[in-house]
């Protein structure tokens, strides 16, 4: 589905207030109610809007600790691993990833002991789990990704050559960066001017 500026504005408004009425939505967008309703239904039908949910503070319901559990999966047992995920009440999200580990589980529990029990007692018993590394989250900040990145971000990635794979940035000291820049400039200068 191609999204125009009105679709993107609609999504931004809905992300901030999923309970807004179509009448209010149409007013904020400056379009008719029937246009707003048609656009909304199209976004739902095409899977752009997957649902409307309550944003619940985990600590308010006793889930005081969050952790990322990085899992190395036995490659022949992915289907077993995926089928067992539905048994984890603590699981907030699951991601397949590249790099040193195969998957990342964002889990929440009442305390460190609850997360330890999950990882050391339960996950460790799954035949599909080869190894885990647990990182406790010290602080969280919710942020919504811009819906306006679209093609410009992907164009930049394609031009930089970093579209696929893992990238890593390590800041060097200003002196070291300046020295590398001077050396590169010296290599570029014509032979007679060095």
C-alpha cells in the first residue's frame, strides 16, 4: 500500500491517540469524515494498522524488572524453540537477529529472582536452547520511530554500502581522526606537490 502525506499524518495522530473518533480525526486532517473512514479502513485492511492497544506501565502491575535474554538456538531445533515461546508469560517480544546470538527475548518479571528462574531453570531445560546471555535493563525510555523516514533512509543506506549486515561505530580521539584525515589527503595529492 502506498502511503501519502494524509495517511502518514493519520497514523501519527492514531499512534498518539488510538481512541480518537473518526469525526475528530477528519477535523485534524482537514478531510471529510467519509474520506477519513475510508482511509482508516484501508490501513486496517492492508495490515498497516494491526490493532489498537492500551499502553500499560509494567511497574504499575508489579513487573518491576526487565531483561534482554540473548539466546543461541540449536539450528536444527528452531521449530521446537518457536513453539515453546507461547508458554512464557514473561515474554514481551521475540526477535530473530544476526550476530553472535540467534534470538533476543525481552522479558519482564516481578524481580531479579523471577528472571533468574525463567532463564536458569526453565529456558535452560529446553533442548533447543544451546546458550543464553541475560542483560538486565536499568532504565527505559519509550520512543516512536518516525513514520517519515521512508525512502530517504533506505536510499542513504544503499549509497553507503551498509544496507546488509552489522555495523559498528567506535569514536576515535579528535587527534587520531585528524591524523588519519591528513594521511589520506597526502595520499590523494599529486606527486609533485607533496
